[in-house]
C-alpha cells in the first residue's frame, strides 16, 4: 500500500471537485447577479472589477467556513 500515492489521489479528487463546484456556482452567480449590478452601477470596467471582488470575497468566506467546520 502506497499511502503517499493515496494522499495525492485524494487531494487531486478533492481539488477537481472544488474546481467544478466553483465553476458551476460562479456561472450561476454571474447569471443571477451581474445584470443587477451592471444596471445599478452601469456597465464599466470598474463594475466588472467590483463584481470580481465580490465573487472572490464570497469564495474566500465559503472556504473559511469549510475549514472551520473541518476543525471540529
């Protein structure tokens, strides 16, 4: 039994699952929220940047909460 290979395999599977979950969430979030933000602020480069910052903040908070749950 090669424990290191099993760990690498699990890390890869978890990483792939996280990537897929984020991609799906990001597409849905963008579909639901971007137009509202653009309508409120106007469609500018800064609107796209603000949206990206909001999206990143949500991702960061979600990952933080997952990490906190795993500490228990």
